[in-house]
């Protein structure tokens, strides 16, 4: 018996890389899987259902249930058809894993309009469109009196959360996705739906083309050495987030190798405050402590930076 017997899962971008490993992990736990992949290259060009079909074939070879889907998840109608495909094929939907994405890296001054727009579209719309379509389905189930226990897993990135140079389009989209996940948690909880995000670190088509990262991604020459960059290491935690008994929602986690670490959301820190409008001279004296923690006037006045308690 698998931990997800009878559950239905959609994984976008699951013809290759992380998405493929997620799909295989879900199937290994008994879930029926919709393997969605447009089949484009790493920069989003072209389409080919073959990668999705290959993942389905591997799932079926291990005794699982899966179906290939080639919808463009950044298209509203395509995303709606994807959700309907899962329901029509397997009778329900319990988990949506938003994983599809592309890269078009460039420093800001050289980035074209199309490089910005295409990456924002695939990541932002590619997360929003299927999430909205799934949420509409789950809301109706809740209205019909069904006890919904569903989850959405979004894919963010340290490239956004930690700001990686050369990836303004990708990083901006990934930061926004982490926020989208938190908003989903707040809006969907009333329907019995949880939402979380992961920032994975693994060897994929995308990471091997990321500036400054590719040289660190080589597989260990010794097969007995744990390969922390193996994409399959990320998938067990994705499956965990989809378990009916998992209560996490509104969280973001870094996942690499055997490490899972929670990101602390944006929080207020150092503060300067007075009961009237600041003058420029006052700000010259006091504002530096907001970043350095050492105010320019500290020696003379004996004041210390005050930390917010929120």
C-alpha cells in the first residue's frame, strides 16, 4: 500500500528533470499522475509530447497509473483543460505541483523585452493559470459539501529569494511565486487546500546552464559518495507536502540532497522612529544604523539601534 493510494496528482514540466523525478516518486506511492510537459527546450522553444510519454511509460513499467498531457500551462484555456484532463481520466484531483519553467539568462542592460516577457509568462502564468483552475474545482467541491483535502506545491528558487546576478527575469518571477504561494494559502484554506513552495537545488537542464553554478554540478566519480545534486533527492519532500496528514501551509522550503530548511519570510528588522517628520540632517545622522547597525551619532549620543519586535 502506498501513502498516496487513490490520490490524483498533476505535475507540470514532468517530462524531464525535477518534474520527472516528482512524477515517479508520486507514482511509487500509489498516486495516479498526470504528466504535463509542453516539451519545449530549456529556453521555451518548440513542443514535443515525447518526454511526457517517456515518463508515463516508466511509471506504467513500475505498475503505476499515469497519462501524458501536452497543454501549455501559461495559457488559461490550456490550464483549464489540464485540470479537466486529470478529473476526466482519474475522477478527481488532490495535488497540483507547479514545476514548469524556462531560462533566458542575461544581465539587465543586455536583456531584451522578449527575454523578460517570455520568462515572466512561463513562470508566473504557468503557476497562476493551473492554480486558479484547480482552486475553482476545489471551491466547488467544498460548496457541494465534500471534505476537501488538497494541496498545491509551487516551485520558487534561491535565484530569486537570494537574488542571483544575471537572472533578473527568472529571479523576479521566482520571488513572486513564493509570495503567490503564501497568498494561495490564505485564500484557499477555507476550501481545505494547502499551499507551499520549494526552492530546489539539483542537477537539471536549467541549473547546468546557470552562470557560476555548472562547474559545481558534476556527479561524484565514486558511486558510494552521496550525490547531493541528484534531482531525485528533492522529490520525497514534495510527496510529503502532498500527504493528506501534512498540515504545512504558507511555507517555503529549501531542498537539496538530504537537507530541508525552512525559509523565514520577509520580516521587519532595524528601525529608526520619531514622533514627527524627519529632517534630512536627522536622517544623515540616524539612517545608517538601518543597514550597518551602527548609527553615525552613537558615540556622541549613546543611542543604539532599536530592533522592531514584529
